[in-house]
């Protein structure tokens, strides 16, 4: 007896809507962001007016419900946007990434109705979000944080210092993690919604970074700032759960950033190889260069499969922790290798700032570090695969 089976869609095949969205964001990146890349890298800040364009295009509320002014899109849509922008400037992309995959997703999942009605319309229209977990002594060991939240009449007083906080200069809303009981270990960690103009809350020194320089990375100082009870995000003592589950999603966003970076670097390398002439012909006609470009393209395609698979698993409600860690681990490795090879294709021109290759190389390094180092991804992968092997 014959059975009819629907042909599964190829993993990297985009639907008509997805393809239109990706093409639109990519065109926006080329038209509005690319002319500003060099100046933003030099100035170490977003160009004036660019943030407004990101909001107007709906890129700062991709998964927010339409009822709250968002686009009502999927997590995969957010991944596509991050990838498309990263082909041009990974620094701008990380602002979009943190805002969507960390802040908005945390609000959608754990905020009360009142908090959602207050904040989701704002983060979709004009307010940037930031995610404040890391501290000087708690990077990979995120739950060793020392920021305190002490009970006060009607709320809490937060005291401590956060480091390496992306979007800090632009943000109006911060998700800040602090412990209400240091003796309880990770079970004392609680998440708070903190507005930028809260007395006692200070955005401190901005880091002078190797790469992704358009993205602000700052310290935060909390000097006894009062946070009312209504600004708790989720339950008291359950901040660790918010942090873990949100960062699992965030890893896919960073993987998409690294994928887009590698694509952008490869495109520049291939274009330059067709233009640069040596020994009477373009260097793209030499087998050594062709093989180099072919290996780079193959690794990029492998990274795309991992990233898209993790994102689609997340949207489908399937387990994706292992796949997210694998995607971030591999995509960050590919980005670094491809960006390095891009510099070599450009030769001496790849080593100077008049050409785009060196910036991709600088931007790539952070992929192995933030939102979980490569060693932390390996630890997560090992835990997952060994658990299933038993």
C-alpha cells in the first residue's frame, strides 16, 4: 500500500515571508548601516539617528506581540535579523540581539501583566533594554555574583557593581540580577527591572574595546538604589532560572551574529579576489585562493545549519540546549577562521583600516567569550551528550 508523505523542507530553506524579511533587513543594513561603519568604529558609538531607524523598521520588537506594538515575529526571525545586520556590522547587531533575545524574551516569559503592559510597548518603540548579570568576580561563574538586594519598605535596595554590560549607554531599562540572600547560593538570586533614571543607579565607565566598538559596553554602579516590589521580574530567588533559560536562547543569537560576520568577511574576500590582479590575472583564478574561499564557504554553510537548526528547534518547543551550545561554539570558531583568512586574501591591504577585513577580524574575537565562553559551551555539550549516552 502506497503512502503519501509531505516532503520535509530543507533546514536552511526560507519561507517566502522569511526570505522577504531577511532581504529587507539586509538591504537596510547595506543602505543605512554600511556607510556609517568606519565612523562608528572610530567613534565607538552608534551614529546619530541609527537607533531610531532600527525602531522604525521594527527590529527592536521582533518577537513582541502586535498588541504591544511589536512585530509578532518568531525567534527565527530575530536570528535572521541578527545574521543580516552582522554581515555589515556585528557591533550594531549585538545591540539588536541583546535587546530582543535577552531582554524582550525575559519580559514576555516572566513579567507580570502590569509589567508587560508598561514595558513591552516601550521596548518595541523607543526604549533600549540591557541585561546586567556579569560582575568582576562572576563571569563564567555567573552565580557567584555579589550585588546585594536588601529588603526595604515596599521593595529592595540594590548595592553592587556590574561589568561588561552591553547596550548600557543606550538603554532605558535594565534587567539586573542581585542576591537577596548570599547564604542561599544561587537560590538567592533575583531579577529586577531597573529604570535608567533611578536614583543611586549609575552607568559608569565605557570600555575601550578591540571590536564591536559601535556597541556600548559599560560598568553599572548600584549605590543603594531603591527598587519597588512591583519591579521584581519573576519570583524572589528564581533569578537563576531566568538567567539560565534566557542565556540558552541568547547563545543562538550570538551564533547568528558570528554566522553573519563570517558571511560578510567572505563576501569581501571573494569580491577582492576578483579585483586584485597579480601575475597578469585576478588572484581568484589561482587554485590556492579558490581552495581557500571554498573551505571558508563550506564552514559557513555548516555553521548556518547548526544555527538555523537550533533556532527552529527553539521555535518548535523542542529541546535545544545542546544544539544552541554547539551552534555558538562552532559559529564563533568559523567566524574567527574566516575573518583571519579574509585578512590574508587582502594581503597587506587586509592589515590596514582603509579596507574592511581587519574590522571583521577584530569583531570576531568576542564570539568565543561573551554569553558563555567556548569552554562553557563545551562543558554544556559534554553534559548533554554524556547524559544521553547513559
